[in-house]
C-alpha cells in the first residue's frame, strides 16, 4: 500500500447499523465488481481535483505531490523547492471534465492564477490535465499536465 496515497475522510453517524448494514452487505454480495463504475468515478474525481489544486494554493506541495505517480513526485517537489517563496498560486478554476469510463481517464481543463515575487502581477495559465484512475489503489493520479496558453511555464 502506498503511504503517500491521498486520503479522504468522511463523517459517520454513530449508533446501530441494523437494516442499513444488512442492505449494504446484500448489495456487496449482489453487485460484485462494480466498485469503479462511472457514477463513482464522476463523484470522486472532483474531490481529487479540488484537493490537489487547493494544496497548490495553500503551498502544501508535499500533499499535492501525493496525487502524482511515484516517478513524478521528486521532480515536482524539486521545482517547488527551487521556486521557494518566489512564486505563489492564488486561485484555480476547474473547467470542463471529459471522463472516459472505459479507459478510466479524464481530461480536465484548469485555469490557474499565480504571481512571482517581487512583481506581484497576477498571471493566468490555462492547463489541460490528464487524470487516471488506479483501481487497485482506488485513487486518481495526475498523469499529464500541459499548458494551453502562452503564459510562462509553471
């Protein structure tokens, strides 16, 4: 199990599970192999997108790197360390999400705003990100990121 895997938390009501537990158990037996269906993928992806980009805005680069495949984390963190406090992300906007349930990949458009010290001039960069769902880890990975406008490289 990957210790750098992003985690999510949820709140559960306390008390007896009774009928609800029985229904969930019955569904688990009746619906084997349906864990990563289209609905689940569509529900979980926006959470991963928001989490990753929020980590960028709040300069939590180690947490953001948790959404990258192992081989890309070191490079990403190296760039962020090299930039230090010279570059800050200020906000992001998730645009279109084109999910292909068969390949379990999504192409996402993102607008990212940022500035460099000491200019403090907000720059806007448009990105096309490819996210891939890993069935075994049950997590979305950011596998490719391409700048689609002429702003400086992030």
